[in-house]
């Protein structure tokens, strides 16, 4: 799938799942463990931050693709990072397109958020930048200029959320859910994903009915539908309260 479709799917997943996750401690009796993580998840600022982070995380598996949207987000810096991931993961749609990667990314982000505030902020800034770039913010054909525009908007968004004292205790959940949304989306395409990597079997829809990336269905139907869903969910979640 294309970058903006992945980002929209990540945003949709977070807006759908956040209320259930916030209610999970009471349902399981494990409030002592989960309450610090999910207590403020549904406050307006936290919900906006979570949606942006999850949308950005839905781009992370494509860090193995030097020509993907994620590699263009911050110019040469993310391109070099993508080249490194492409080499380390064995190419596009291998290690990073798996349940293992989603779990490792989620746990790693959670541990980072709890121990190193600066590292947490770097991850958050990267996720916001990926989300903004994926939804089309930038100047076509101007890679460096687009990167500078993205950096400015990302910094402004992060500072706005920081002023609202967003804690990001749910960071690991958002990262893992975003990565899983990406994997699920690519399993619906004609190429599928090695969900259980390092096993090589690819999960894909039968009978060659998978979505063809960048074709009419994705561009003219799926993308617009997901956009409407995200706007509708945002309205439903934020209407009772205000920042």
C-alpha cells in the first residue's frame, strides 16, 4: 500500500482501539499495571498525539524501502537510515513486515519512554514527521524543501503537544499498533507479508484478489474512505471536550 494509506490506517486503528484500551484495566482487574499507561489516553491532547504517533508508526515497516515515503521524510538522514534497514532486514517486505518487528518496536519504545525522556521525544518527533509527510505535506519534486517544511511543522506540532503536557506513557502501544496496521494492510495486497518472519511464508489474500498498490481502488476509494473515517472518529472522540 501507499504511504498515505498506511498512515490513515494507523490513525484509524488508534481512534478505534484507544477507548477499549483505556477501559482495559477495569475489565481485567490489572489496574495497578496498566492504569499509568492508559489513564489519560482519551484526553484530547493525548488522543491527538496518539493518533499522530500511531499514523507515523504505520510507516515504520517501510523503513526497509529506500524509495518509500518514510525515506523522504527528513531528506538524506531518513534515506540513509532506510538504506541501512534495507540491508539489515534482507530487503523490502521481510523482517520489518512481521509480528516480531511490531512487538520489538513496541516494547523498545515503551522501555525508552520510561527510561530516557530525550530518546522518547526523538521517537515522538520522528513519528509526527512521518505522519505529516505521509498525508502529503511537502512540495512535489522538492525533496530538501519538503524536508525543511516537514521539520518546521513537526517541531511546531511537538511543541504544541508539549505545552499540553502530553506524557506519552502509551507510546509503546501506539508504535506496536501502527506497525501491525501496516502489516495487516500489506497482507491485503497482492504481494502479502511474511507475518511470522523468520518463517518465509507470506500471508496474502487467496485467488489473486489482493489490492494493487497505487491503483484506482486504493487511490480513488480506499484512501478517501479512510480519510472520512478518520475525520468522523476524531469528531466523535473530541466533540465532548476541547483542548
